[in-house]
């Protein structure tokens, strides 16, 4: 380094027009002077002023470093603001960042730091929303009643209440029993235990949550435990009556809710009735999903009552145990209803009586667009009724009848009905024992309808 | 062709047009407007084009690319729906299996229930049989029978238990079977899911592939179409170009022939014009020479003028400089003056302030002093009144005393005269005895009274003595009348208005009053003084006139100047007021201000003197002589009385001595 420095210094001397006669002494001098100069002229040749950090950047770095003690953001100029936001660590406490930072890139970094890759499209394309929804979701999913302090939830609430719009709870943990007792009361007394310990099996209480989320629109709940592995116990999958009541009250208190889903939670008729009763006249509810539960006719009747006392647009009760009576009740409600557009009764047991009732309701109804009756044990009479409905109805666009033993005659009847229909675009008749000929003709009719609707749409699009 | 031309034209226009990104606001607005207009035009053109030209093209296009696109779309839709079906088939199959399972389950439930019921019924029967046998067994007496019965019972019981066990094992087997099935189902579902995923992936890949293919195909078709169009247009273009070439050649040939014709014509014309040109040139040359001469002259004139103007310009410049100097001087002066003015102004304001303050203080002083003065006056008047009263009293007292003394003196005089002298006594004249009180002041008659008197005509007499100057009463009257007539301006107009209805005498009287008050004449004396002054003035004047107007006129002039000349009156009056009135006014003013009529005490001494001199000098001498004589007489008398007294004493002594002698004589006799 020193060697490299010499020529420069010599140059300096020559420029100072000193005598070059005693180069040696000059070098000596330069060495002695160099001691002073070295502090000024950098030895590094690559050194330049451009590399010195600006005072502003130093300040900004200081702000970033002490953001936790003193958050300064909105006072900054836009360019500095982006600089700070790009460099803020994702580990900052939420109490500071939640209401202060709205920048998406920061929350994207937070999300990626916490969960890795994620699909933002299901969260309204907002990283912040995604972060808070998943944050709250994970808190609820890991919440153990009586063990976890409710404060953990309540502390987070004021931070995330403005950003959470949908909650998808995929598990709810039951309270932990004392292991000693659990061992003693093994097997034989489990039934009695369940009776006595019933109240203690309650899950997370949604009442303290829902009325504090002013923007909540979607709620999905599953009362089960994920990944229990070999620790499987039936009462891990218990949806107690008290849970049901608290959930129903919470739902009633949340006036902004639009979508409610409860899957795989052993919702039987009683619980269904409780929930539906609390949802009566709800101002905003549009979609109700009771898939994969144990609802039978009584619950179906309750839901039918709800149909005409709400703004429901979508009702999904697939994989339940609704039979003919329940379907009749639903059909009765459907005949008067003018909001519902989609009804899903897949994998129920409504059979012919239910199918006929629904077909009759379809004649009167003018709003229903999608109807799924797959796997409902229907046969020829239902097909006859549906073909009549197809002739009369002019709103239905999609009909799913797969897995019903309609038979060849039923297929022919349907074919006949389809020839008079001009709105149906999709009709699924797989595994219905229908003749290939009639299936083909039905497909033709559907195709014709598709083209027709397309032509109807295209001019409108052009205009 | 049409379109391309239009397009080219449009592009050209666009180059000239103001751009939207221009800096100027107006230009941008203009650009937008133009763009809008262009769009509208294009739309109308399109419509027109559709009518005539477009139809065929459109039809052709639909034949090729659009058809291809539609075809591909349909194919894709079909592919999609097929794929969807393929994928959902699994779900449907699973659903079907599930529903089958459920129906089976239900069936199984039903069978099981039947079986259980049957079993329950049979076991119940058996149980009843056992029960029945129990009663039979009770009837039995012998132990052997009992044992048989018991064993048979046991057998039956075992049978029941065996049945039950069998049922249990059957159910357990069923449970196991369903467990197996559950596991199998799980496995199958896992397989299904795998299959589903596989199919989905497959679908995605196939769809991707087909999409790509489609895209490629469509692109190809479009390319081809474009190419064919291009070739077609090119051909057309070539054809048109050829046509044009031919036409141009033809045109060129035509134009060449025309050109030759024109060349001949030109040659002819050239020759003609050259001749004309020569003639013209000669004419023009002569004209040019003339004009050059003129130019020379004008140049000379111009030069002269220039010089003159230069000189004038110099002069003016110098003047301007001088003017500038003067201007600057004046400016400086103005500035100085301005300064002075400002100073003066400030001084003036200061002065004004001071004077105002002084004025204020002085006016205050004045009011105070006038107040004091008034007070003093009041006091003085009061004291004067008191003094007058006291004087009156003192006067009366002294007078009484004096009168008493004179009385006594007269009385004594009378006594002396009658008793001592034996003469007839006559009292001396005593005018003051009748009078009592202070000497009354003789009041002066005021000027107006005098004037009134004079105006009334003949004097009542007595005044002639006063007017010692020998002023004729008539002359005074005439003067007064003159005054009255001429000095009307001194009288107020209002007063004149009021006076109009009165008699002439009274009118003039009141007028005179006003005039006197204006001039400052108050007493009769003043009036006469004035009259005298006028007379003097007149005489003075007349002297002059006399000097001037020779002797011939003599008395007539005197007669004329009897009355002072009206024009001189004013001057005379002015002089008079200047000389006399001022002091008089002051004096009279003073006395009037004091409000006291100064007593004239000159006669008082005489009065008292007259009282004192009641006894004449001769009488006093007589009294002195009488006094001395009486004193002598008194001395004689006193001597006589003394002597009388002595004699008396001596007589008394004699008597006493006689007594004593008698005594002695009597006593000695004893």
C-alpha cells in the first residue's frame, strides 16, 4: 500500500515544483509528510466520495434501527419512506406496525418470512390482509381453552380488526384433560366421562371475537383436530352443544358476515336448528355451507325456514343425511324464494319424493341457476318431474343429476324435456343408466343452448 | 389502394399536426380536438367502406382466419369439457361408490336389524322355554329328574349363549369386514386422489399443449392470410404501376411534341421582343441620363441640407447641454428650497403650536383677569356707593355742626352788638342756611339731547353762553342735517327699515344717535367741538379755495362754503375722529367703565369757606378789640372783687376782734 502511495506523492512534489535533485530526501520528506497526509488521502484507490453514505441515508438507517422505540414513517418524504419500508425488518412487533404501515411490499416480506410461498389471490390481493388473517387464524387454531390465556387473542384483536375480512379456521383444539385421570378412566368409562366432562370439552368461544371484527365477511369453521396421528380420540372431534350456542350467538352478533361455512363438524339437527335460528333475518348473509355434516330432515326444515328469512344466494348442504321430507321442506321454501341462485344437495338421500318436490318448486322458481342433485338415490319418477320442470323453467342453467338411477326411460323423458328447454347449458347425467342415444341428444340440445346463449351474449357485448 | 393512400395522407397530416405531448396547452387542446375529428371521420369512412368495398373482404376473412379461430375455440371448449369430465369422473365415481356404500350400509343395517330381531325373538322364545322348564323342574321331586332337567336347562342356556356368541362373532366379523373395507376405501380414495392429481396434471399439460398448438395454428393461418393478402396487393400494385408507366410514357411523348411546338413559338417571340427591347433600351438610356442629372442635383441639395442640419443639430445639442446644466441647477435649487420649505413648515407648525398654547394661556389669563376686574368693579361700585353715603352723612353732620356754630357765632354777634355795643344788629346774608346736603353735581347734557334741541329749531337760550366760540345754532343744525344725510352708511340697514314710517325729524334724530355712537360722540360738548372743527376745516379749506379762486368770487364763495362740501365731509369726519374722539372715547370709556360720576369737589371748599366766612373781617377785628376791652374790664372787676373780699375779710376780722375784745373785756372784768 505504501509503495503504491509513493508515485502519487512524488507527483505531488513535482507539481509543487520542488527540486528533483535530491530525490532521496524528497522521498524521506514525503514519508514524513505522508504520515500526516495519510489521514486525509485514502490509501484505497477505489475510494471515492460516492461511496461515503449520505447523511440522509445514515439518518434513515438510524430510524430503521430504532424503529421499535420510535417509529417515524409518515413524517418522511415519499422517497425516504420507501427506503425505510424496504429495509424495515419483518420481525418488528405488530403493535407498532399494524396500524402504521400500509405498504404492501413490507407485508409481503412479513408473509414470506413467516409462511414462505403463498397465494395472495384468495386474500383480495392484499398482503396485509393475508398476514393478519393468517396470523389471527393461527392464533385461533392453536388456542387451547382453559390453558391459553384469552388475552393472546384479545391483544391481537385491536391490531388486526380493521384488516381481517375472512377467517378460515381449519382446526379447533379441545381443552387438555389431566393425563393421570385420562389414563385411569380408560375405555370403559369413557362414555360416562363424556357426559360429565361435556362442558369442559368446549372449544374456542367465537363470541369474544366476532363482534370485534367490523370488516369480517367470511367465516369457515371446522371443529376438528388436524394431524392427531396415533393420539386419535373420538372426543377430539366433538362439537358440543355449548360450542354450538356460543357460535350461533357470535354469528348473530356479526352483522357484516356474508359467507359462513362449517364443514366436518358433526352438526346434527339440533345444532343446525340452533345455528339457523340465530341466523334468521341476518342482514348480510349470502352463502351458507353445511357440507359434510349430519343434518337430516329436521335441520333441513330449519334451513328451509331460513331460506325465506334472509338474503341467501348460495346454500350448500352436500354430504348430509337429508331425506325426502327435508327436501320437500326445502322445495316448499324454494317455490316462494327469489334470492337463491345456487343449491347443492349432493350426496343426500332425498330420493324420488324429494326430487319430485324440488322439480315442482322449480316450475315456480325463477331465480335458481345452479342445482346439484348428484348421488341422491333418485329414479324414474323424479326424472319425469324434472323434465316437466325443464320445460317450464327458464332460469336454470346448470343441473347435475349424476349418480341417480334414472334408467333408460328416465333418460328418454329427460331428452324430451330438454328439447323444449332453451336455457339449460350444463346437465350432468353421468352414471345414471341413461341410454347413449338419449345422452347424445341431450348433449346436442345443451350444445344448441350454449350457442344460443353465446349469440345472445355476443351482440350485447358488442353493443 | 384507397386505404393506403388515405393512411399515408393521415400520416402526413399527423406529422404536421400539433402533438398531444406538446408543451403548450393550446396546442394540446387543438391536438385532442383534431384527433376526435379524425376519429369521427374514420368512423364515417369505415361505414362507407363497409357499404361498397368492405363486404367482400370481410367475407373472405371470415372464410379463413376467423373460421380457424372459431374452430379452434370450439375444439378447445370441447377439450376443456372433456378434460373436466375426465377429472370429475373420478369424483362422480367416488360419489357413486359412496352412494352405493350407503345403500349397502342401509341394506346391511336393515338385514342386521332383522337378524337381530329374529335372533332376539328366537332367544326370547328359548328363554321362555327355559323359564317354563324352570316351573317344570320345580315340580320334579326326584333329584335325578332335577339333574336331568337342570342339565337340559344348562344345555338350552348354552345354546342361547352359543347363539349369542355366534351372533357376536358374526357382527365382529362384519365390523372387521367394514374396517377392512374402510381401509380399502381409504386406500382407494388415496389412489383416486393420486389419479385425480395425475389427470389434472395431464389435463393441464394437454391443454397447454393444445393451446400452444392452437395459437401456433391460428398464427400460421393469420400469417398465411397475411401473406396471400400481401401477394395479392403486391400484384395489384405492380399492375397499377405498369399502367402508370405506360401512361406516363404516353404523356411524355405528347408533352415532347408540344414542347417542340412551343420552342418554335418561343423563337419567334424572342426575335420580336429583342427588337422591341433594343428600341426600348435606347429610350431608356436617354431617360437614365436625364435622371442621373437630376440625381446629381438632388444629391447636391441633399448634401447642403445635411450640412445645415448638422450645424443646427450641433447648436441644438449645445443648447440641450446648457439646458441640462440649468435644469440640474434648478433641480438642486428646488431641492434646497424644498428643504427650506420643509424646515419652515416644521417651524411654522411648531410656532403655531406655541402660539396656540400661548393663546390658550393668554385667553385663560384674560378670562381670569376680566373676572377679577369685574369683581373689582363690583367692589369699587359698592365702595363708591358706600363712600357716597358716608360722605352724605358726614357732610350733613359737618354741615349741621357748622350751621350750629354759625348760629352761635351770629347769636353771640347779636348779643355782643345789642348788649355790649348797644348797636342795631342786622344779620348778614346766609344763602347756605337754606341749603342742606351735598353739593349737587351739575349734569352735562348729552349729545343727542343737544342735537335734538338744535334740530327742534330755536334754542331756549342759555346755550349761547356755552357756545362761546360763537357757533351759530343754525350752522350746527345744518351740519347735523348734513351728517344725517351723508353718513347713512354708519347706520344699520335694519334700523333704516324700521325708521321709514317715522317722522323726518325723529328719523334724523335716531340716525344721528346711531352715527354718534359709531363715531364716538357722547356729550353735547363733543357735538359743538365737532361743529367747530368742521367750521375750522371749512375755513381752512376755503382759504385754499380762496387762494385758488381769485378774489372775484369773494363772499359768494364764503356763502357756498357755508355748508361743508359733502365730499369733504367724510375726510373731515375722519380727521376729527382721529384728532379728538380717540382720547375722548378713552376718557369717557374709562369713567363709564368705573361706573362712577366723579364728584367735583372744587366747589366744596368754597362752600365751606363761605360757611367759615360768615363773620366778616371787620367784625372779627371789632370782636378782637372788644375782647381786649372786656378783658381789661374783667381785670378791673376781678380786682374789685378781690378788694371787696379783703374788705369783707377785714370787717369780719374787725367784728371778731371786737368780739374778742368784748370777750376779753367781759372775761377780764370777772
